[in-house]
C-alpha cells in the first residue's frame, strides 16, 4: 500500500524510557513487567510473547509535537532493545488478527471519522479515511483496551 505510511513511536522516545525508566514529557516512572498481554510494542509493532518477554509501561502522548492539546495514555515497549518498525507501506502483520479502532483526525485534534475494524480490513479503511482531504492522520488503537498503537499518514 504505497499511499499509506505506518509510523511507530520515535526511537528516541524508547531509548529515553529504557535509559531513565521515566516517561518522556511527564516524568512518570515507567513500570517493568513480564508481558501478560499481546501489546503490541509501540516501537517495533510486534506483539509480545505472553509470559516470556519483559515490557515497559509508560505514559505517552501520541499528539506530542502534532497539536498543543495533549491526550496522554499508557503504552508498552520491549524492555530489551528492539528496532523501530520501518516498513512504512505495510500494515504490521502482528496486528492483522486483532480488533482495532481507526480514528481520523483533522486540525486541532478534531475527530472526523472513526471505525471499528478487524486488522485484516485496516488498510482498506485507512485508505478510505485518507481520501478525505480534511483528515490529516489516523490513530490505530486497540479496540478492547483503547490504547494507542501507532499513526498512519498519507505515503
């Protein structure tokens, strides 16, 4: 899907959390635990191996540097190093089996469109949402937990 760009959290955010054990911007302590849920890791966009991998929970604002209106929430990354998702034109394979919520935002974080989808339909819905010139970007969120997973923009 060359007209979609998948954007994981920045590597500098993950490095900062792993180094300081604090959330960027807010300074809240990060929490380390063995994964008891699939996640995903917001950096590599792979699901966690439940009961095997350690993960860090911290506060993250997916609107940071995009709009002055914050909306922080909990996210996870692998406690051990992993690489940032760098297949911008391909929807993360590990998330295709999950129920997701796609939200299209306009200026000043205005919600313009929202749809609950199975991950297998996410690209189709994302393309449709981004045909609307008023939609600046999309957030992909876990439908069950409501947590932010990653952002999609035009390619």
